[in-house]
C-alpha cells in the first residue's frame, strides 16, 4: 500500500496462487493457510487507543527491543517500526473500512467448518454461516491483555523486561481468519496501480554496470519473465525455514546444540516453501546476511500451565529451582542448560494472582477475552485432587480455542503433589526443600536473593489445594515456525554491500530484513513479527516510490 498510495505502479511477485489466500467460491469452509500469522503487533494506533491501550512512550518500547536483542540490532529500524506501526495500522483499517458495502455483501454469511473458538463460555458451532463483515470488532479481533481483575499498569515489568498490550489478533472463528481483511487490502492495491503476478517466483535481480538494481527475473507458469524497475525492488520473500542447508549453516548456536545431540542438517528438514529466496538474491546482488547470532521464533521454555508461560515457580528433574521464572525471554536458553528430563511448575490456591497479572510475551496468558478467567476458575475448581492422570483445563495463551487445553495435577499436600508429578527419592525430598526455601524468600524483606524475581510474583505456595504440571527439558534444539535473520540494511531498509555501501534500488522487508531481533524472536508485544513486516513493507514502498 505504501507505494501505490504514493502514486507508483507496482508489480507484486508471489509464488503462491491466489486460491491459497482467498476461497473465491466460498464453498471450502476451511481456514486458508496462505496468510502466515494473525496477530499484528503495533503501537499507538487510534484503534488501540480507542480500546484503552495507549498512547505509550515509543522510545521506551524501542529500547526494550534493543535490550532483549543484546544490542545486536539496528535501532533505527526498530524505532521506525515502533513509531510508524500505528499510522500503518490506521491506514490499513482505513482501507478496510472503505469497502464496507462490499464486505457486507460478501462476508455477512460465510460458510465455515471446524471452528475453533469459545465465546462467552460457549463453543461456537462447528459448522455454519458466520458474519465476517466487520473483522475489527470483538470477538473477531482481540487484543492480548492482562486480566482486568488484576488491575495492572502498563507496561508490565517482570524479570527486568517490559510488555505492552499492543496488537490486533484476527482470530475470527477459526483462528487466523485475517483473510477477511487482507483480501480488501490486495483489492485496494489492484485498483490503484498494482499488478499481482501469482504463481510466479523471483529468481535473480538484474543490475546495471554500477551495481544498481534495475529489476527482477522471475519464473511463472509460462516460463521466465523480466520485470524492469524504474524505482527499485523491495525484497519481501520471507525467511529460510524451508532450506535445511541454510538453517544448518546460519543458525549457528542452534546447530551446535543439535549437533551435540546427534542431529544433522537432514534432521532439520521441514515442509515449507520459504527457502531464503530473498536472502540469496540480495547476496548475489552484493549484499550480506547479518552476522551471528541468528535465531528463529523459539518461545518460552520449561514447564507452563494451560494458561501459557507465567512467572510461576519451576523445578527441574533434580527437584531444584533453577532460575528467575519472570525473566521469560531467557527461559529457552536457561532450560537448555538444565538436566535433561522432567521439569514442573508449582502453585497453590492462589494461582490466579500470578496468572492474571502475568506479562504479555507471546505464548503468555491472554485475557483480551476477559471471560477466560471465568472459564479458568471453573475448570480449576474441577481439578480432581490425587488423580494420577491429572485433569484437563482450558487453555488461555491464545484466543479461546476449543482444543487448547493443558493437564493440571492437584493434591491436598505438597508430598502428594511431588508423587503425582513424578518425583521420587532424593528428587522428591529436594522438591519439598526447594518449595520450603522459596516460601521463605517470598516472605523475606530482602525478596528473592537467589535469582531476583520481582516481589509481585513471589507468592508463597502454602495454601491447599496445591497444583502443578509437567514439561520436558532436553539439550537439543531445532528451528521452528520462522527464522528471523536477514540482509544488512541501513535504517531506510536499503540493502548494503559487504563494504557497507547502499545498493541503489534494493530494499528489504519482513523476515529477509536483518537488524531486528539478534538472538531470536522477542515480544515486548505479541505479533510484532507480522506487524514489523507490514510496517517495514509499507515504509519501503513509500521510500522506493519517492526515488
């Protein structure tokens, strides 16, 4: 949209068919997988402000991204995202709103099956006609937030990190029903100077004798075509999760963990069409991929309840507490360095005090649908004490989905809970000793002198019934979802050569853009990978159009 709004003529090259994105016949009833991601993380849009979330200090949020990445980022790129994501989203919604009549005609009674959500405590019908004509209204669009009864102030500070309620989550009725927004954005571009070439794959960039990018050679159903660019080319072809050789060569820390556990590049093979095409084209044109560490979208770690990742007490296979559970961005790496095997979370009758006020990292409790707490309390009240199989409890770390559940074990005593969780002998004795010591820290005026967890989350575990759940730790690691390392650019997203000079006419956006994450995915707000891709794509289009 950025380029067409500036009056440019645009050719969009997309390897998938349009049918991967939109069910034009309206008969399949399925959730189309072409759109990858349903959460749009952004800051200070009028949409969020109207929901009571913001405005927030953009410099504080930019600093949080930089901190989580250990400085291995381009702060200018992150500043641009944080400051411009709100205007991007407002423009996004403005375009969507302009198609009100067409939406009403097309989307008021959409046939769907295999629905996933629960609304106001009741599962939505598995199949039927659903009104998808206003995707920006609750409950079709949710915003992750803490439980209203916790009365938290934003940003939530926990473990030395901050999180904000800054996203729009288009779950719809099936999860990822963002199709019913995006198709109108595509239509807007088509009506204003964009020609979309579906089932066409970019192969190599064209350049003049000075190295300036002048276009693209692509392959479509009828053979090769050459597209000549008067302004420039924006690479936005995603990550390289589908190329195991690239993953093995570039995801160095993960590769080392995998190799030590006996894995090879072949073990990292995944089904996927995102094979680093933009990374390769950018490097062939003289650019470079950002240096190590290079990560992927790995989240959380250890043991988490049905509510997702929270700062609850965690205990390893030896019965020992081993970290600041509130430092959620560190958990993946901390857990890799613990003994292999059992890991548990432990709480008591006061579990709600932590769950309701937990930070908002991706995969953490999501009370954007506030009736979640009502359902959680109802399910927790049904946990059968002493049942060695545990009891299923509704999940709360995404939208209210029918299949999102977790197993909770309940007991009248901590000794009984240790047995239910699988601790025996010395490990069981250490488990009890660890909880006793933890309770002492919770009550101490000095707080958590072991690992430094925030006092607000140091809730003693002494009020029955006692609850816990299981996880598994290992010393192996493999990429998942998407990789997050890309081409080195300046803050305008202009790709740089290995001599750190801009390549005229070449820009990058999305997961082929470097300088955003450093170690791996970080979430001061959920959905920022999609939000960043949309914002940087919008900005790169504007920049190229003005050349």
